[in-house]
């Protein structure tokens, strides 16, 4: 699972899985075959070329962008390659499969490639960008489109903001035909391509809505020339992030989760319904509520510290969840101190306090621990901590707690 800036935990899926979902809603995608072993590569490449394609695109499947410009730790350049023969496709696959690919989004550790996607090569005439996400200012779905496909949308927004077209959708009625036509027109599509674009745009929105996605992104969406010389629009690359809170409605999508792409501590946290994301700092945070967790990380940094994690125990955590949270935090060797910041609304502060005491005793915690409690049943919670006999530093406020933990860890 991944935490994004909008305070939603999302599940990412691979490109080939995203295209499978898009195809179910009428979005035109290339002929593709995923390969989960080297033995599957040659038959897949043969099928693609037998279907009439003169090229086979071999694409590394990891949950990160920038694959084409990435570098394998073996020294091989590029996680996306275009092959002119079956043998060449197999050769590329042998240099990618089970190798670690480093891109601008993976960090220095990179990601091991355990699935390859083989796709029919496309004769690209023009590239576009298309995405659907939630506009948090209007609380409505937002479609973003640009004629500058193949580029990072952030770069386009910075250098050519006038080239980004935005259309807000009324969630009560969904995308209207005239809105799909406006977007297709903004992309400069005409004739048969215009009609194909309207259908594709509608399909992309319906994928976002029906799958409870946080984001659907096509980069590039492209005009491609088919073998018979005709042109059409096609999703050549796709990324879908799904709202973790809605996954219970989609068993088929839950099965797409690839644990190999997730950090072990994050997987362990999900078993206890904890939202945990590991960061690079030394001060661990245990907080209830995503907004408060972000504020806690900010105030730690404000006073000169570096947060080691984002950890939201939710609005009604049990003693068992608090203990599990401490164990997960202490599994990170970089942690030098812990700040607990709890505001009891639904949460009973005394339940948290009891869990903290139990966790400290069970784990034999030796690191500095600062606890700030406020809200529901706070007096009982503070009494439990004071009478526990364990070494706990009391934080009178969020600011006070942050300053104390930064001082305790020495940075």
C-alpha cells in the first residue's frame, strides 16, 4: 500500500493489470501478454508476431515510473525495449527478468523485475496525456488532458500550463457526452479519431468510477497507425491506483495486489489494519488519524528532527494494535526515539495508554518515548501512564512533545 498527499491509502497495480481493467470498460489497448517467467517469453513473443506485429515491446513491470530511462544494477540500460524479432525479445528479457531496475521513482535500492509485459509494437503518430483523479477543492472527479504526452505532467504544468485541459465531472450524473467531446476536441482529434477518442475518454472515466480508483493515468495515450494504414487512439501505457478503503467491494482487484512490490513492514502493518509507511528519519510516529499524523511529521521536522514513518492506528485502535504498531516501529533499525500523539475523539485515551504500557513492557523498549494524549478520557490515560513504572516522557502539547523527542534523540 502507498500513502499519497491526499490522505488516502492506495493500492497500486501493474501496467498490464491496469490495461486489463481498462479493456473491460471499452478502452482500446495493444495486444499484450504478461510473462511471469523466462519460459513464457518466447511463446508470448511468437504469438504477438504471428498476430501481425513486426515489433515486440518488452516492458519491465514494477510499481514505479521512469522505467524506460532506468538502469539495471547489472549495468543494462532501459527497462523498456523494442525488439524486431522473437530472439531479440528473448535476449532483452534475459537481461531484465529477476534483475533490479533503478529509476527516478524507485530510489537507489531499485525494484526487482518479476514480471515482463510483451506488447505488439505500435506505429505512434501523436502522443497525449489523459488522467482521471479526485479534485479535492471541488470534491468532484477531474479529468486532465494534455497534448504533451510522454512527458511528466508536473513538467508540463510548470513549463506549459496552458497545455493542460481540465474538466470537472458531476459525480451524480457521471461524464456527459458533451464533456467527452470537449476533451477530444481539446486534444485536436478529428473525424474517426474524434469518435474513437470520445469512446476511450468515456471508458477511462468509467474505469475510474466503477473500480473506486484514486487515479487512472494514460501516459501516453496515442494516435497509432494500424497494419492496414488506418489510425486509432490507444492506451499505450497505463497506471491505476485504487482507494484502499473501497477494495472490499472488488475481490478481483484485491487479487491483483503484488506483495513483492511492497515493503515487508507495510505488509505486516496491513495485517493489523494499521496504515504504515516507512520513511528515512530516526523519530518514529504513532498517531491516530491521517491528518494528525501528517501534522506530527511536519512539527518534528519543524523542530529539526526527521520522521522515521507515517503510522496511523485509526480512530478506534485496540491494545493489540498498539502493541503491533510498537513492534513494527522497532523493526526499523534507524529508529532512535518514538513520539506518540493521540487525540481522543472516538478513541479512548486510556485504551491507548494501556496499550502503550503493555507494548513497552512486551518489547523491552529502551529508546526515548514521548507521549502526548488529549481528548476523550485523557485524565485516566495520563494516570495509567504515570502509575505504569515505565520510562515515558510526558508531552503537554504537540509542540512540547515534538521538541522533547527531537532533543532526546539528539537531532
